[in-house]
């Protein structure tokens, strides 16, 4: 009986660890080869035409997270031209089914009592684009998944955004 309980705890622990890894933020970025990123000192926010935009509160949270990271990179935000970079973003939120399961174990695998519940979680992706206004070219792009969760509280969402943007913008400027 004791052995079955330990096995159940082990399975539960592995399941929780796997769920935690599955929900970790994933970031990717690309830069235009040959771009001299040392010439960029100022940026201006632009709206990407046709891109999905969140509500005003989430928009402010996103820009605050990005502004904070760009300031640490030595970039200054300007409200009007001229700006060295135009920065825009777009978001996508999709839903995914999450299963939460536990059991009491038993003498053999599959024995004992167990239960599983289903819930829906929102997986949010933010794509950040940097454009050179002189050449009208995309010079850097990055994306962070599992960044936006419209059902979470505002403080938690801001902390998640700050962490995701810090992780994403580690790759800017590219080496």
C-alpha cells in the first residue's frame, strides 16, 4: 500500500513539473543581417496596420514593459519624428485545454481512485517589430509566447509581461 502511494506521488510530481515546463514562456528573435544597431538611439511607437490590438489597459501594460527594457538598452522614446526606430507590436490570444489529474494509487499502475478536471487556459503571444524608418525595412523582430493572459489580475499580468520582455529583449541588440 505504501509503495503504491509513493508511486502516485511520483507520478503527480512529474505531472506538475511537466505542466510547469509546458507553461514557461518561449521567446524567439531575428535580426536583419548587416544592420548597424549602434546607430539607433531613439524610437517611436507606431501601430501596425491590420494587427490585432488589445484594450487600452493592456496596451499601456505592454508598452510600459517594453519601454522599461529599452531604456536599459540606452534607447529613448520620442513622441514625434525624427526617430531612429519605429516600434510596433501585435498580439494573439488562443485557448488551450488543460487537464488537472490526481489519483490515490493502488497496488498496480492504474489501480486506486483518481479524478481529472478540465479547464481552459489562455495562451498569449506578443510579436514585437523594429523598423528602420529611413530604409522602411524590418530590422529586428521577436516573439514571446505565453505572455498575455486576459483573465489574470493586473499586477500578475504586468509582472508576467515584464519578465517576458526582459527575456525577449536580452537578444537586442543582436551581437
